[in-house]
């Protein structure tokens, strides 16, 4: 501001001077000064006029001399006139006032919080952090500034700094559930699960029905292998929020891991009602039925899963598992075993390298040691073992052995013969 005034005032003064000069030079009579008085000319007698012939044309008068305008001297090209002391004082006063107001705004907590909130709402976390830091420089424990700063740090994915800011805010306002929840979420993002569990538990002590805290805590407990605690919490969550399909699904998963198949069946059935057309829910429902010995219901559930996704591998393998389990209990029937191999072959075409499929073929081969189909299927799964796997050499040797036994039992198998030649060439 001061610099602007120092430039503007000399320019205004210069314009005023030039305007005055041009205005004065334009007045009548101002350009030609009066002629000096000549006494000799005034006292002299007029000269006698010569007589001339009268003519029709009057004598020409000499043209008047043109009046000349006084030349205006150009202004010297010198430095601008110095600013008067009064103008300089005004400029300094204005500059001081601006600085004072700026300093007041920077110290004004309400204005800085407003700036921070507007910046955060506009997805501009850096200005929000700067405004909060101006508050925290004078008031290090200001909870609102710490909270907004932490949220801005989360936007910038600076989670460790955000966790520290939330922690300081919680320490100064321990009963603020919102702050504790945000702190726990950031701790989860940092995989500091022990601290996150304690934070969620502190929330539930103050607000036992906090649905999000219960849900997140149950997920962490499940991931940490604390299945009994997770199951109890999922049960409570589904009671508080009976229409939450994801909670029923997770409750069913934990129940199956604990061997509580009745609860799993109930949970997956409810999840399927609330959120139908999910292949994973229907497949898990089939597994629960299968574990309870409900073979027909399990087959129906797997078929419903394949209606959503015909190539959904867990459902395809579920069919093989169901028929194989029935055959293991009833080895006198051939059809369940043939259906087992049929579904295993289909799964193999979809994806060969599957640990579960390897297990199904191994179980089928134990159930019928001379089964050519089981030997061939297992050999084709074994050759998909990656070269960098510790089992690569042993799996290759086992596949070679299975191909030889299969050809001994049934020589006319071109695909098995080709596989055996390939394995023989690759052998060291």
C-alpha cells in the first residue's frame, strides 16, 4: 500500500502542473505582449501623400503579421518530486493499519477456524493445515484446530501425523466419541491393531450401541484370530442392525470357522434374503448345508450360486466336494464318484493351479486308488506348480509316476503319452 501511494501522489502532482500551464496558455491576449511605446513615432508629422491617378482598385494593405504563441518550455526530465511529508505519513498510517488488521486476523481463532473449515470443504488440505498451525502456535491444545488438522492430514494420506494429532485432541477431550472413532480408524489404516482395539473398546464403553465402532472392532478381532470375541460381537451387531447383510455374512464366516454350522446356516440364509444374487453367499450356504449332512440342499445352493456366476470356482468345487463326500460314505455307488471327477475336470479347465482342486483329486485317488481319471487329473494339477516353488521337483516326479501308472492301466491315451514325453525331456 505504501509503495502504491508513493508512486501515485507524484503522478497526480505532475498532472496538475501540466493542466495549469496549458490552461493559462490558451487565454486571449495572453500569448502576444503589448508593443512598447515609441515617442518619436508619436510626435512626427504625417508624410505628404503623392498624387496618383484615381483607380477603381484600392491600394493593398500589407498583411498583418501573424501572432505568435509564446513557446511552452518542456518540463525538465528529472526525478519525480519528493512526496510531501504529510502524504508519506498518510501512506505509512494506512500500511500500518493493514498490517495490524492482518496480524489480528492471524491471531483471531474464529477466523482461522473458518478459513480451515472452508479450505477442507473445498478439498484444499494444505491451507487448512496452515490455518490450524497458526492457532496451534498460540494454543497448542486447541481441540478443534487439532481435529481439523488431523482430517486434513488424512486427506493428504499422512496417516502417522494424523494419528498424533487425533491422539492429542483425544487427550484434551477424552469423552468426544467422534474424535476417538476417527483416531481408531487412522490407527487401523496404519495397522496398529492393538491400539485400534483399545480405542474402539473405549468408544463402546461410552456409547455401547455405536454401530460403526462395533463393526470395525469385530473385523479386527476376526482378522487377529480372536474368533470367539468376534463371534460374540457379530451376534450383537446383527441384533442391533438386523437388516445389515454384510454383518450377517461375516457372522456366518466366523461361525463356520468355529464349527458352529447351525449358526452359519442361519446367518447365510439371512444374508441371502437381505442381499440376494451373491454367488459367495449362496456357496457358503451350500457349505453349511453340506457340513450338516444336507446333501440335496447343498446341491441346490451351489446351483443357485452358479446361476449368478456359472464359472464361480468355489461353487464348482462345492459340487465336487459334495459328491465326493457322499461317495466316501457310500463307496458301493459309482455315480457320485463319476460326478466328482466330472466337476473336478470342469474346475481344472477353468483354472489348473488350485490347492483345493489338488486336494479333491488326492481324496478321489485315495477313495479309488486305481482310478485313471483321478491319476490323470492329479498329474495335470501337479505340473502347474511354479518353477520357483520348493515343491516343483517333487511334484514333477509325482506327475511322471502318475502318468506311467495311468498308461499301464489304460495304454491308449494320447494326451497322457504326450505329457509323459514332455516330463521325460524336462527331467534333469
